[in-house]
């Protein structure tokens, strides 16, 4: 009991230290009155007690005291918060008054501005519902419209001027065409102008060629005059040469030339013989022989010459026999001395022959393989061409009426080859312009047919038949008719004869004049 009383005293002292303001005692009393009390619990009297005090009662009292203390603390915090909220509310009331005053001023200003805006709209004959932002946009659109009207007026004037110029040009062109003898009034003026332009261009080229020919002719004339002068000088030199050579004709001149050449050759031979004799016999003996020859009669010298020639022939025969014998002996000696060398040479010859035979077999193998490779490549290029090239071959053959039967691409090369009906293969660069354009068109048709299996896209052509003759033009339009069954075909042209050919080949086509 003493311990319980001590705890209770300490709790009450704490309550007194933390006592709330006077306004909180009423709530404390209400909370204390509402605390549960047990009828069986003994009453406590100051200074006296009639029964023992239950420990549970002290614990309950301690718990209630803690609850009351907590409630008083929370109540104190709430009263502080209430005071702060009251101060904030008073401040907000003052701010609200200021804002309302400002709003009244703004409302008066807005009313004045609205009246001024309404008066301006009425003055400008504009709708009353128009806002300032809308008016700004309207003014901007009005300014743009004025600029557009100015541009439209300027463009209209330009169109009128161009139309007048075009009309004047057509009149002048028609007048020029009427003066031309080959012009027919019922033909198309544009086509006639193009024909006249082509004729004029051809005439200009002919005029240029004529001028070039005249210049070349003048140059040739100058060369001819120079050549005639050279010929005259040459004839004079020939006449002078004949006079100096004592010849009256060309035959006599050449005869003198040959005699002169023979004389020069004889002099050279004489000089060489004299030099040879001097070298062999010496200068003194040669001079002595010359004196002897000059002193002897001619008949004696002739006899001696014949004797010397006979001895010389006999000596030559003997010398030839000796040379033959010497050659045979040398050959026999070499054969006897080089017996081993002969065997080595024979062995090397056999080895060389074996090497040549191996190389010959290798050459034959390589040549045969190369021939087989070329044959296989030609066979592959002929039989295993892509579907696009096969289709292009068919289209190209139809366009050219069978003049060309096949389109191929060499293996490993970026070029196209065509084969004509005679089996000759030509490069695409060797074709004429019209035939090359037909080959290009056949490739386009082939690509369209190849890709048309997945997506049938429109096929557009712009005057691709201008270089075709009438026969191939009709054949191409027949192909266009076949392709139009799978693709939409758009064909543009400015040539009446192409339009007529298209209408004849495809009666159901839709013609649109632009």
C-alpha cells in the first residue's frame, strides 16, 4: 500500500506540474467522471480506511492518469493550432478584401474597354461577337489576301502577255510555214516545225561540210601549186643533170650511170688489188713488175696470163682436195676424242625429249580442259540464263520481228550480248540507237513480268518509241497490250503518229489530252 501510495503521489505531482490552462479543467473533470469505477472497490478516506486497497485499482488509476495526461497534452496542442489558424484566417480576410477591391477596379476597367471595343467594332462594321484576338487574325488574313490579290493580278497579266506572245509566235510561225513549199496546211504545225528544224539542221550541216570541203580544196589547190613548182624545179634539175652527164634521153642517162658505177667498182677493185700486191710482195717488187709489164709485148703477157690461170686452176683443185681430206681427218679425230661426250649428249637429249613429252602431255591436258571449260561456259550461258533474260529474249525477238533471237549476259561480266537469226553474237554497244532502246525496253518488260508475280505496279513510259520504225512500233504496242492485262500502263507522247499507232493496236485504250 505504501508503494502504491508513493506511485500515485508521484503521478499527481506530475499532473500538477503539467497542469493545463484553466479552460482545460472542465474537460479533465468530465474525463475523470466518465472513468469506470467498481462498486466492489473499497473507498479511500483521508487519514482512515475501513478495508484493504486492491492493487488492480492503483494500476487502473495509474492508467487513467496517463490517459488524462496525454489527453491534456493533445488538447493544449490543438488550442495552439486553433490560435494559429485564427490568426491566419484574419490575415486571409484582409487579403480577400484587398483582392475584391482590385477585382472591382479591374471590372470597371474591363467595362470601359468593352464599351470602347464595341464602339470600334460598330464603327468598322464588324460583328459584335468578334474578339481582339480574332480581329488580329482577321487583319492578318486581310493583309495576306491583299498580297495574294496583287500576286494574282501580276500572274494574270503575265499569263495574258505570254498568251499574246504565244499567239503572235504561232501566227508568225504559221506565216513562215505557209511560205515554205513543202508545208501542208492540214498537218500539225508542231510536227512541221520539227521537220523544218531537222531539215534546217541538215542543211546547216551540209553547208558546214561544203565550207570545210572548200577550205580543204583551197588547201589542196595550194599544195598542187607548190607541187607543180617542185615538179618544174625537178624537171630543170633533171635536164641539167642530163646535160652534165652528156645524155640525150633517159635511157642514155641510165646507161651512163651504169657505166659510171662499173668504172667506180673497177677503180676500187684495182686499188684493192694494188694494195694486196704491195702487202704481199712489197712496194719495190710491185714497181719492178709494173716496169716489166710495160716493157714486155702484149702477146707475151697474154701467154703468161693463160699459163698462170692454168696453174691457178690446178692449184685450186689440189687445194680443195687437201681441204676435204683435212676435214675428214679432223672429224675422225673429234669422234675418237669425244666418245664419252657423245654418250652424255645422248643422255641429255633423251632427258630433254622426256621433259618435252611431259610438257606436251600437260599442254594437251590444259588445252583440252580450257576447251571443255569454254564449251561448258557457253552451254551454261545458253541453257541456264535467268528468267529475266529468257523473258527479255522473247520480248526482244517479238519487237524485232525475229531479227534477234536471244539476249544473254556473259558469266562474270557486266554487259549484255544479243544473238541474231544467223547465230552471230553482238555486243549491245554495237547496236543502233533504236535497236538498243528496244533491248532496254525488253529488259524493262522482263523485269515487270518477273516482279509482277508479287506486286503488279503501274508501268510508266514517256515517248520511248520515237526512234522505232513503223513495223517495230506496231510490234511494241502489241506487247504493251499484252502487259496491260497485268499492269496499269501510262504512256505519254507528243507525236501524233505514235498516238495513231497506239489507237490502231489497242482500240480499247483511254486517251487523255493534256
